[in-house]
């Protein structure tokens, strides 16, 4: 589990408990549709599981991040 998790906020935490709102904030999420990458460890997996009704999470391996950076740099240099 040494990778990362990509977590996206899908629903507003407004009408949920203060604990759920705090967990979403602790994950680094502020707006609906916002995506963050967090370290994949038991603590963050527990946080994601606690608010699974508000977020979508997917595992990210290191190759995906490098691939995305390479694609972005190619797009910038293309005429």
C-alpha cells in the first residue's frame, strides 16, 4: 500500500454530520468535483471509508502520475 489514492468529492457534505464534514476537509477536499491525491495508508483508507457516500476513491500507481506529466508536456509543445 505504498502508492496513492485519488479521491474526488461527489456530493456536498453540508447536510451531513460535523464529523463527516471534518473528514472531508481533512482529506483536503473543499468543492464538489475537486480531486486530490493522498498517501495510501490505513488511516486515509479509513477516512475514505467513513465518507464513502460522499467521495469516490481510486488507487493510483506511480506510473500514472509520470504518464500524465509526460502527456501534458507533449501537448504544450505541439503547434
